[in-house]
């Protein structure tokens, strides 16, 4: 594998991950005339829920993105200049031009200091801080029409290497507390770019959902001396009714209390805190199970399923021993022509009402699996 | 006010709230031939997040609802038989035919006991219980085309009386721990019935979002001896920049850490745990501020705004002194033609990214207010 880091016209970093060490040189200049990246991100503390919320008002004016023949994630060819200056690539990562979180130099007025003016007092009910962190785009392939589920296993493995690299790098940035690798797919969840890609958010706090999971894991360990997620995985394996797929190193199942009509969690059999902690065999083996799960999902209703695919990694600094790396993939589609909406119960009270039993969902996904 | 309780053809309760004691008798028989209500609701404990999730598989087959001239929430007239047998009504409440939660007699096999077979052991990672509770529909008016914001204040006051009545009644049901009055409006959040109506869920647990708020309020009280929500209201009033509207007894503001592009919280100036605790003057005064806030929202983009309107009431039994009744109204519309989607960051990690600053949102809502 070869890694090449360079810069876009406006100073953003772009990193090429090539499977072959003899791939063409990717250090191609970006000839576009781009204005400077401007970000006005801040995070605000919601005292009523004890959670941080990001306010990113510069994003409201972000461009809605162009038709396929002007895809900004395809490589640059001829007069078609995109976000990727090179003529081709395997996997490429670059900083988002409309980031929710950005480097301190981009979000901080020159004379301000994080935690200084705002939020210094714990009694301050309206604590505010600059939205320090980083947001990146990960293109899985230069082929506009190949979803990750249809890429060869070696390419998925290269995507894993990119995630590992970014997790390590972003974890070293000042103020970054958690690195989140994810993919949003489908217009039904607001995705406007068809090109196969994911995103990475480096947050300046431990996210609310992760914190709740780690709090539950802490209570479980105090009670049992065991890891909550390892116990859940063992219980799912023992029960068996919700297992969707498994391989030497990975297990995919619908959780017993699934919130979404389609929801699959993929755990490594060995407890590790994050992607960099996976060994070579686990990284190789991931492509097999992930492609199989995504293909079964697409077969469910015989259409490309809109989904969110979310890597749960340990925070950078705290509770790493309580965490258990896993991937949660879920969809808002509850039938070929019906969406699950988050209405009053879900959005107002946090109570999910799932119309599909997890056992039915697992059986449907097993039936939709492709023979390999 | 006159209250009339009777039954629909399948045994569900229907309750008419009439402003006048001399309204026509509402005890009209329901001539429809309805099969029995069948529910297969259960709640499952998600150990990874320490939350209950409802699984309501009978709802997957629920009817998608008919065109306007067959509206099931209009009164029954001539051959058009609806969910409301009477020829007219002011406000009417009835049990949902496809409930997420239902009475023990409807969800329990005859020989099972809540908490018996399932979930007896706290170590059980897959605890399950029957989905005991109740789900009701609240029709605000018999006029199909009058949203609650356009009803006369006396009618909104009657809706408040219905909410109060239902909160009292439902709080007395076995296993009910929290009563949630809400309205979903707009196709953008999945509402298929245009008739102005809300819903009430009586949950068999304290909801996750309420529990988080009460936990935050408990920590605040331990630290300060004061109520968190009263302090937040006072801080908003002192700051002033996010106040949208106020009246003698109520204050409406955009919270400092708003999650949604349009989000307004409406608090009574006096701390009360729930709707039944409001006094006469507060109940009267609510209509004024609520109608003003909703009308400003409709004026924002010059179209009926899709929204979720969610009453936060104290749980039935616990932490009632920590709670502070308030209404949260929010919308997924971030521009006339753009929706906010809950994608990876929101759904995967619980981190909301709001593209509109709360101060901008409040200024827009103030500018959109109608002179009265």
C-alpha cells in the first residue's frame, strides 16, 4: 500500500491510498480557483440533556451537488475538475469543504482560546466552545457506479486501511476525543451525491450515544466483572435466532432490541477498542462479511437499500477498556415503498417503535443472502 | 364542559369533550363491523444503551389512510362512517386501533403475568415485557381544514382540558409510568392523515429522553439546590436574544443549544410538574402563545410547517419535583425546499449538527409573528 498526502487549492489535505506501490504519482496540483474554507462552527452545551450540540451555520449555504456527469468525487479528467485532482485513484480521503468541525486555526478568532472566554464556569448554563475537530470525505472507489458491496475484497480491505490511518491521525489532533467513520447512503436520508463514499468526523467530545453505551458497560462491569458487549455477543451466539451471518473473525446479527426495521450489528469475535487494534486476519476477513450483509440488504426489497453504516470506536482517551469496536448498519426502509419516520415518540421522547420483530428481520436477511 | 365516554364497535373507548353542556347527546352507536383489536406489542430492553424499545409488529400491516373525502377522523355523516360515530364534535379522543401500547387484556396471553416469564432476572440481557400502556388519538376539531393554530382560543382551551383529563386517567392505569401528549404534523414526518389531530402515548416506563433530562436536573439540584429548568428559563429571559414570544403566564424561546433548524420551547413561568397542575389562568393563557408560535412558524417559509409538538410532563411516580412541564415544538424544515435529515452523526452518535444558529432562528420567528 502507498499513502500520498498533498493539498487542494484551498489548503485542505487530500490523502491517496493506493493498493500498488507502483501506482502513478498522485501529487497532482489542483488548478481550481477556490476561496478560502470558512467555518463558523461552534459547539453548545445543552444543560437540559447534558449533551453537546454542533451549530454550523456556514453549512446552511452549502452547494447542493451537481448531476452525475459533474460528480465532484470522480477523478479529474480533461476540463472536468473535481475535488480529486488526480486522473484516477483507488481510495482517497480529503477534508470536507463544508465541515461541521474544523481545525482550530479555521474556527478560532485569532485571539481566542478554547475553553477561555466561553464555558470556563461549570455553572454556565449556556457553555459554548469553538467547533474544533475535523470532517473528512472517504471515496471508496473512482468508479461512480460501484457501491462498496460490489467492490472486490481487496478494495474493501484498502478502505479499512484508510479508516485505520485516519483514526490514528485524527486521534492525535488537539481536542479530538472520538473518531467516527460512517457511510450515509440514499436520497431517503438526504444524500445528494451518488458516488460511493463515506465520511469521518473527529469530534471534540465523546458523543452522547457512545457515552450512554460506555456508562451501561461500566455498570455491567461493576456488577459482573465482564464486558457488556462481549456478553451481548455471546448471548446472541447462544440464542442464534437473530444471527444473520458469521465468519472466522466476525459475527453479524440483528440486535434483540433493534430500533430500525432493518438493523444489523457486526462485531469482531475478539474484543478490541477500535479499528487500529484489528489484526491482519481480522481486517482481511471483514470484507467478506460486510459485503455479504450489504448485498442481503439490497436483496431485501430488490432495490439499493438506503442505509447508515456507523463504526462504534472507543473514545481517544477514556473508557477504552469498556468499549468494543463494532459496526451498526441500519435503514429507514420498513417496506419497499414505506419509510420509518422519527416522529413524536422517537424524536420527542427517545422511544423507538419498531414494526418489524428482530427475529423476522434476521430471517428475512438470511433468506436474502446470496450464495457465494 | 361536558365529558361523554362511550365505546366503538370493537370495544375501544371514545370520549367526547364538548364546550357546551347542551351539546347533542354523543352516545351514538358505532354501526361498523370491526374485527377485534389485536396487538402484539412488547417492549425489549436494550442493554447496550440501557433503554426500552417497543416492538409492535401488528402495526406493519396498518392501513395507509384514505383520501380526504373518506377521512376517518371527520364525524360520521350519512353513509360515511368514520372512527367518530357522532354527527359532530368539539374535541374527541379515542383509543388507537393500531396501538404501540395497549391494555394488559389485549397484549397478554391469558396465563402470562407482566415481569413473570420475561425479565425477572436483572442479569437477563434480553429482557422482554408485554407492551402494556395505551395509545389514543385526539381530534382537535371536526373541521378537517382547521389546524390547531387557526382554532379559536376557547377550542384550544378545550384541547388543554382533554389533555388534562387524559393525563389524569392514563396515569391511573396499571404499569403506566409516563403520559406523553403530542402532535405530528406534515407528510415530511410521515403523517398520512390531514385532519387536525394529536396523539397520546401512555408508556410503561419513563422514556429515555425524560430520564436523561431528570438525571441532569438531579445533578443540577445537588450542585445548586435549584431547579435546572427554572434556571434555564431565567437565563433565557435574562439573555433575551432567543425569546420568541411571551405572555402573562408563558414564555416561548429557541433554546441556546437547539438541535433543529426550527425549535421553540414553551414554558409556563411557574414550575409545575404536568398539565393537570396548571391553574385556570395558565390554561386560558396557553392558547394565546401557542397559536402565535405556530402561526409564526407557518409564516417562516410561507407554507404550513411540518412539525412535532411534544409535551414534556413529569413521570407518574418518580422525580416529579425535578420535572418542569413544557412544550417542545420543532421542525425538520431547514428551508422552504430543504429538510434536515438525521443521518450518521445524529442517528449513529446522537450528535446533532444544526445549520441555523438559535439566535437567527429566534429573530426569524419574531419577524414572522403576526400582529394581533
